[in-house]
C-alpha cells in the first residue's frame, strides 16, 4: 500500500485522517508543521503527501514549492475551502489535486489512488494494447517523449515534470491536434467523473508550459483553443 506523509496542524483532522488511512492498510507518518513534515521526508520516503495549506510557520505553499524543487512526489492539498484563491495558489505552487476538508476515508483513498495512477500509467488514449518490444521515443520539435520510461526531455535535457503534468502531456500528445475540453481532461487525466474543477486543468497547463515551452505565453506544444479547451500542437 502507498506510504502517506500527512502534514496537518489540526490535531483532530490529523488523527482522523491517519486512522482512516491506516484502517485501509496505509503506512502513515504525520507531522503538525511544515518544518516537521520536510524533516520526515528523507527517512520516511512517502509515495504521496497530503498537505494542509494553512500551516503555522512554513505554510503549505512554501512546503509544496520546497518539495517540488527537487522531488516530483505526488501532492494532494487539504483545504477547508474549495472555492477561493488558496486553491489556485496551491495548484500553481505544484499540487496535483486538492480535497476539501472534512473528507471521508473512501474519498481520501480514491483521490490517492487516482493521483498515484498518473505516475504509473502512460496516457495513450485509445491506442489499445502495446506492441511487443520497446516503444520508440516520440519527437515533437525539440521535445522528446518516452512513454514507456515516463521521461520527457527538451533539447536533450530531461524535464522534471510533476505527475499531473506528465499525465496531461502524455494524454494530449497521444492525439496531436485533437481538442479536449477541460471536463474531458478532468475525466481522463484527473479521473474526476463528476463535474470537476477546471482550475486543476488550467493550473497544470500553466505549470507545464513553463517547463516545455520556449515562450509560455506563445505556446507551440500545449495550445489553447478558445471556447473549447486544449490541444497538443500542431507545431
């Protein structure tokens, strides 16, 4: 089962989430501050981080940026509100998803599994079963996409893509030129089958563009089709 690092200063929430996840077989390490959570990272080696935004001292935004600086570890934000600026800022800081507190154990479990699947499964659309042998590396301009190895490089340099950024790029590049709405991307990339939050998509596109585009405001790879959604290319 995935190892979960929980960083949450509210003792009642921390104890409730820890108990719910341990009942489902997860190994959980819990910290009450951002500093303590970062101290636990090297030794505990979590598979995913559940991160409260409103922490004393080093807040959740700082912690998220710190983790993203040298780790592409999946991060799910925990927030008391789902419709304010905090969510947008957290997503822009590098979080892969968010959960509004309080959340039931089955919701936590479903979101954890959905986020972790993004790191393990290439997004190859409706291509069907993979053929035997290594898949060729796909090249789009200066961008090289290795679906089997989950590695993306630009001009020979590997790019540090977060899980949601990788899954989004793999999904879009599987069918260059095809336009997908934000809701379609939520369903395929984030696995949100309900009418989800388009901010997840927009923030992820913004972060992805800063890494793969020469000029993020004039993207070649991940392009906006106004009134419809996003597409990969044409270059």
